[in-house]
């Protein structure tokens, strides 16, 4: 049985003020209506001690005022698509009559602290801490504990915070299966990470998890990764360099590129070597960056579901907000959002081993 | 206002790389790191400006109402506005208007109820909604962003006419006499302005406008694909093409590729809207880059002025886009 909810009336009584006064202070309009600092402090202290949490739904209905949640991310603009995360969050919030305070930290810890303070000052009901590319983050010490969800990030230290992440392990499996289903078994090379689990760019959760999935799926089919090349960053020039290097010594049958930008670079290296995709070499990658449907042949890629991630984070946050903050068995659930395969044109069955290869060095 | 995005572009790296260098969150190749630091110096980017202005206990807030779905530059605009607002000590409250005038009205009234200090509004499409009337009556400090829907308000948008004329002139400078255009959906102001610019450009170069050189792409890839096909089927097809937005450029390129038409060898191409990967294509695309960060920064600046001086006369500011000359127009760059 849950304890009786602390109401506004309780807070008002404890502070020795009227309910409207308490309400004005707690909704941040105290100063505007010239409620004395002293009174305001009394109300805030009472609310704090009683662990008052406003009844969200009824407040919204009563005053017609929208509630808010804070969305603090390292940056919004890493790619147009990453903006979809905010779109998803915005729309999920809107469905519940909430608006979003947005803050960008650019990865700066001090700025993050200030933004969290700013969100707190504006009485957000919950927080989403988002990262534009999947990684581990140091969870900031919050100003005041409040419902918080990590988006696209896992905490460096253990924290009882729910996290919403793309299902990168399954994505790895899906990518590998796309090749297996087309009949590939030999000459499958990884570009961007691998072949060993430790051959990953530092701090990249995506690399580790995709690799796990790839190796699992291939292992299940009794297929071995023929080789891999780690790239220090996943940009076209790194994909180009790594693939070029690979092509000096071996002619691959298929490439699993760890993201679309790498695949772009790989395409170029293959083109330079006179190899055709997918006839000579199949290519599969990850992210479904807009570039994937632009380049020719269009890339078969496992999509990062930015919009769904944003929505899910907000939905999970609402569960936290509606839930009982005093529950002692709070745990940090990890919610995995599926990454769909965009099967396009870059994967085809391997050509006959007997077929003469043209022009590869 | 210099953003991390500008630094990234200047250094020729991704934004995440700039972030890694600044925050030392990942080891970056020394040469790259030097390039980034150099870019920071050259652009005058200031990493911690924002940090100084957020005051504890303050509730200064700016509301931003725009449509997430229809705005191609959504992320960049939000980012630029957030940074500039933060510099001034304001937090940004974001609301989605869904490009629907009714939702827009609800959003605007909600922002007003929350007592935001000012509102930035990218108006929904269609005839002027009641949101504007509401804002006017309430006297809420407001700046219209991107879509300049009413001169009764401060407005900031893109200058389309001269920019397009300059683009046409640039292509004429490469020797083209038959310059075609794929224009956007009718009824949009940007479409009309870019068409006007196209005609002005032709006039300024002493070239005649020819209907056979113009086709409507309806602002989407599929219709643009057909439009380009149409243009190339004519008896005297264009030798250069201006495509009025990014979606249509995709369609245009599909047709060119399918027909085996090479760029810029067979046809020169210049497209509106820069993409982060425009420089990765072969050929590298010559584009007209929207000054989004600049628009965002200017919008906040104008709003702060309005907040400080509620009675000042409304102004409309039009910012010029940047012509990013690469290879597809015929310029032999690097």
C-alpha cells in the first residue's frame, strides 16, 4: 500500500501560509507576485522536508498550464538526424501536455552543472540526460534528486537511473545475418573495429555492442570473421584509409562497416581499386545516416532509431515521474530500442570463387 | 556568433571531434587536435562564454515554437538559439507546433501562461493564424524566425532573391547560356523569391528567360526527379542547373545518374541547402548554404532588444546565405 501523497495543503500548513500562496511559490511565480523572500523560503523548505511532489495531471487540468521536463544533451546538432531524438522527445512530451527545456552542454561538465541548476530553478518535473552518440557518461551530481533518464548513454559508475539505448547488440546480429542470408561465409572483414573485442575506439559503447552481436551471429553460423581494422574515429577518411590498407593484401568478399561514414570511405577505396559493390564486394553498415540512401549503390544499413529513442526516453521518464520516489528497490533498467534493417542495394550473394577478378591489386 | 559547428567546418572535422578535443573525452590524433585548436583560434570560438551567464535562481526563459517535422534545419536552429540564449542567461523552452495553426495557437498561449520573457516563432504554413494576433494583443516580445509572416513583428529570415541571382551569375560566368531551374512548391515565399532571383540573375547577365528551362519540383525528390527528366528531354536542354532545395537535389541527381549525365562535365549543378556531406560526394556539390546559426543568433539578439525596449519599431532582417563553391558548378577546386 503506498503512503498517502503529500498535498499542497500539507505544505501550506507546514509553512504557515495559505494554499494559493504556497502554490504560487512552488510554481515559480512568487517573486512576480511580490511574495516575500522569507515566506518563499519557508514554503520551499516545507516542500523539501515533506518531499512534496505536485500532482501533475490535476495541476495541468486545473490551471491549464503545461508542465515541463528538461532535456540536457551534449549537443543537438551533430547531425540532422540526431535532431530526431529531440523531435521524438518533443512529441512524446506534447502527448502528455508537457514542454521541453533544452540545454546543450557541448560536453562541458561545468556548463552541465549550470544547466541542471537552471532546469531545477524552472521546476522541471524530470530530466533526460542525452548523448548524441552512444557512450558512457559520468552522471552529474544532481542539485536535487529528481526523476532522471539517461538517453543514448550508460553511466560510468553504477547508478539507479533508467537508461534508454538502441539495441546495438541485436543490430550487430542483424548486420551479420544480412550477409549470411545472402550466402556469405568467407572473406567477411570488419572496418572500424575488430577483429578482437578489444579492437574498439575508446569509450565507444556502440563499437563493443555491435561487435558482440556480429561475432555472435557469425559464430552461430559457424562462420569466422576473416579480419578487421580498427578506426580511431568513424569518419569517411578513416574508412577510406582502413579499406585501402586491407585491399593491399586481400580481396574481401564482404565488408561490415561499423557506420555509414566509414562505409562511404570504404566505397571510395573499393572504387579506386576497381571493385564493384555489391557484385565484387558486399557492404553492410550501421546508422542509416542520410548519406546511406544517397550514395550508389544505396547502402544496406541498420538504422539508429533516433526518433523512437527520444520518444521512449520521455515515456520512461513519465513512468519515473508517476512512480513512487521513495521506493527502495529502484533500479536502473536499461530499455533497448530495436534498430531496424534498411535492406537496400549493397549486399548480394558472393560471386563464384572461380570468377576471374578484375583489376584488384 | 561562433558555434562548435563552425569550428568543425573550419577544421574539416566532425562536431564530435571538436567536442573530444575541447573536453578531452577521447584521444584525438595530434595533427587533428592541432587543426581543431587552430580553428578555434581562427574562428574566435569561445567555449565557456555560455557558462558565465546562467544565474542561479533565475527563471529567465525564452520560448521557441516551431515545427519539428517540416523544418530541415530544426536541430541546427535549436542549437544556435539555445547557445545564444544561454550566453544571455536565458533557458530555452521548446514547443512543437506541428506546422498546424491550431496547435501553434495552443502552444503560444501555453508559453504565455508560463510567463516566458519572449517568444521566437517559426510560423506554421498556410494563411496567417490567430497566434500572431494573440501575441500582438498581449504585447508579448516576439520575433518571427525564418518565415517572415508579418512586418508588424520583428522578423529574421533568409535573403533569397539576390543570392539566387548571384548563383545564376556564377554559372553564367562559367560560360553557360542555358541555365535551368528546378523550383519548389508553389505558394511558398521562398519559392517565389528564388524564382525572382533566378530571373533577375538571367536579366543581369543579359540572358533571356525561357519556360523550357524551368520546371517545378514541388519541393520533393520524386517530383524533382521527373522535373529534371522533363528539362533534359527538350530540344535545347540546359547546360547548367539550379535546384532550389536539398530534397529536390536528391531527385535531380538520381535522374542525372540514371541518364548517365555527368556533373559538371555534361551539366553544371548548384543546389540550395548545404548538407554536411556535400563535400563528400563526387563531384563535391556547390551549394547555397542557409545561414542557420546566424539566423538563430540574430533572432535571439533581436528578441533581447525587444524585451529591453518593448516600444521599438519592428524590423525585418534578411541574412544572406553563403555560396559554397565546390566542384559541381564547374569550378576546379583543389
